[in-house]
C-alpha cells in the first residue's frame, strides 16, 4: 500500500492532475469573487439611485417651504392681487 501511494504521489501524471486541479480551483474561486463583487456593486448603485431620489424630493419640499405663505395677511394680499 505504501509503495502504491508513493508511486501515485510521485508520478508525473499525479503532479499534472494536481496542478490542473489547483488551477481550476483558483479560476473558479476568482470567478465566484467577481460575481460577488458585481452583486455588491449593483446593490450600491441601487442604494445611490434611491438616495438621489430621496434627496431630490427633500430639495423640492424645502423649496416649497421657502415659498409658502407666512400668515393670513400674505394670503389675503395674494388673493386680492390675483397671483394665487
């Protein structure tokens, strides 16, 4: 049994198979890493897009607040001037 194990581990065929197996494993791990990075980038892009929408809505709300009427007198003045 010991001689068979030594022959298998020391043979050129076993070394070539081991080398190709290691290369295949490294490539598959690299591809999985790329996939995961792509998914993460997609989630970050979606989060950025949502944040930009929220910021735009908040900016519009602030602009509307800046243009609002302060009191009843301003409302009456706008109604009388026909600007409302």
